[in-house]
C-alpha cells in the first residue's frame, strides 16, 4: 500500500487515485482508476489496470506538463491563442 496523495472523483463509482507507491524497490508516482465494490456489506475501492506509474525521477517532467496544461487552460479561458506546447 502506498501513500495516498489525492482521490479525484471520476464518476459516481470511480476515482482516480494519485499515490506514491513502491514496486520492486523503486518509488513510483501512481495514477490509477479505482472502482467501488461491496465487500462484506461495506463499500471499498479496488484498483483497475487502467492507469500509469512513473518513476519519481520523472516528477519534474510531470510537474512541467501540469504547468503547461494550466497555461493552456488560462489562455483558452481568456480568449487568447493557447501557447504551442
């Protein structure tokens, strides 16, 4: 089990879970779709195979991509031509 950073609601029965996890001794940034299931009468979330795991070494590139998304959305919202990424 990793460290849950954030759960983002995708639909009524799915979330996108952002977490830091470990696999074969390597720390990963894991973005994965989880679905709701019933286990002994309780609602629990279970992971799907849909998602991506990045080495934490790639964090700065992921952060750069998110910054570019923010710039694109800002430009689009204000009616300017979005930057060419």
